[in-house]
């Protein structure tokens, strides 16, 4: 499609995965596209350049188009940013990424919004893969990299792609819009995996989070569907007074889509749902639940059971979700995104089943806006129950928090030792490898738990544990 005069858009924070994907899709729609970012480096810059999109490194007022344009402001962009200030002073038309998705990609489609405190990325990935395998040609936007799909974002033309699977984040939309992102997504089918307290930087308490989920369910059409975790009281609470049909998915007797005969063996799990048997090459009760939600969503859209079953068996997982990074000196190194006590507990329990008889070492970086705070001080120690030993890394941006508001890593280690764990706290990734090395033995499993890079700890372990006696 040729570029249309007057259809100009500029992205602030263009090198984010979702921002870059939307920028490329708008270019295909005929927009003249540009963007700025202070994190402008490959592979995203190469991806954008290959599509003829100009990217400015750093934020400056003169990066903005001289003519009238739509300015898309990324979630990480705040007041004080030079381009934001110029946009406001020039009185330009600006919008958040969720608003742009709604206006230019989501309206008129069958939108499947996957929400919840945990399991969003996995459930979204499995759902998108089932629809892809079934030939429905879905668009999708996922906060992770599913191996089967090869990319986390794919925005196809509405003429050929009627379904859109999107990870529904409860985090706020932009500096000027503090509503949850998922409220913009025009949902037809909503999955609510679970609801717990998280995002302590923007939500005061669990009730505020539940209010946001109620608002999401309040915009699901009567011809749509809401799939909720029938074993989670918070999910049941927020679904009260919802005008759309509700289907509970879970182990409870009152669940309409009741999960029966669950099993786990040799790295796979399986279950029975609406009289049919399904199997997934992943472990953990949480992944079994994620799969059951995805199966229920695909079933709602009429995907044949046989096709769903085949797609599940071929699912290859997601980067940073129990991803084996390598085996060195007989020690398995695993990367996982877990950064909430529940996610940590579920991951460790699943790994203890998969690697039965092995010692599990959990290396945890308190990096998220919630775990670096004292909010989960007492919830974290029992989350590591299935591990043999625990290493706590540096509390991210600790200096930004008052001591009384900050996670006390020394107290966490003391509580872990009291619970019988081998535990220590060390801010340096190099030092962690050095201190951990003499404590390891062949057959051990190390899982690195972080929603960041943990100072390259995965690679440092793979190098530093070579030739271990």
C-alpha cells in the first residue's frame, strides 16, 4: 500500500517489541512512520530499518515531524521527556499504544484478551498457536517469544485475520492514562487466569486490582464469553454481575469446564476436559491450567477437538519460561521469568517433579516493582520450599526506596536458613558463580528467576561451571 499524505505517525519508545510491531503494521497500512528511542539498537532497529522506518537515537524535540502527526507515547515514557514536552507545547495529537491498537487494529475483530496475575504469556501463546495451527490466521500480541510462532507480535491485515489474541496486562496505560491497558482491547472473549496482589507501584491493594478486572468484564459483550479460574475466589468475586456469559474452568465440582484426571510425567502433563483428553509437553499444575484455558478459548471459536489436541502436543514452549539454557558439568541451567511468590513456588514445584531426585537451586533477582519492595517479605520464604538452596541477588534500584519500604534481603536469607535452606545474598553475578561453584554437584538444577537480565548470570554460570570436579 502506498503512503497516504497526511497519515503520519511518530512513536516515542519505538524499539519496544509491541511498539515496533505496531509501527511496522501501520507502515503496511500506508502511514508514514518514524520513531525515537534511547534504547535504539539491534535487532529491533534492523527490523524497523528493513521496513523503511526512520528511527532516531535519543529523544529530541526536532525528531518530531514538522507537520501534523499522530504521536504514540509508550508506557515507559514520562513527563520531562524532551519530545513529550514538545508534543504538549505544540498541542499535537497524542495517544497511548493501547488506544492505537483499539482504533486501528482491534475494532471489528474477534478479540481474545488473556488476563490474570500469572500465566498470561503462556496462555496467550498456546491460544495463538492453536488458532494458527487450525488455519485461522490470527493476529497476536504476546509479552514473550513462543517458539512455535517465532515472534511475539504479528499484526495481520483485518481482511485476512479475523481473530486477535492479545495478552491483557492490568498495568497502567501511559503517564496520562492510569487505567489498565486491557480496558482498551475491545474484548469478545476474556480469560481471567487468577488474581493476586501485584504491581505495588500503581495499585494500593488487592481491591484496586479487582476493581480493574471488574471494569474489564463490564465491557465484554453478551454474545462474548468470560473464562475464569473456578478455583480462585478473587476471580469468582470479580465476575459477579458480569453481563456476559461466565464459564468456570478448574478442578472444582462447580466448574462448567472441569479439569479431570490431571497427570504429569517425563516433562509432559495431561488432563481431560469436556470428555476429551489433552496432553502438553510442559510441566507444572499452572501450565496444566493455562492449557485448559487455551483449550476452552479455542473450543469457543469452534476449533475441532482433534486439531486442538494436535496443536497442544506440538507446542514448543516460550523463551524464559522454564527454558533450559544449557547443561554444563552435569548441571542444568534454566531461565525463568518468575518474579512473584506464587509464580516462583509453581515453577519450583514443577521443576522438582520434572527433575525428581535432583537438588534445585533458585537464584532470585528482586527486580520487579513489587518484589523489590517489602510487600512480599513474608511471602517469599515459603515460595522457595521446593528448592534445596537459594541465592538472592541485588534488590533492583534499592536506593530509590526508603529502608522500611524495601525488601530486606538479609532478613529473607535468615528466614530461608531458618527453614533449612542453604542460602546467601550477593549483589554481584560473578561473585554468585564463585560462591556457588564449590557447593554444586553433578545432577543439580539451577533456575535463574528474574524478569530482567540478572547481569548476564545465565551465561556466567555456563562459562564459570565448566570443568567442575
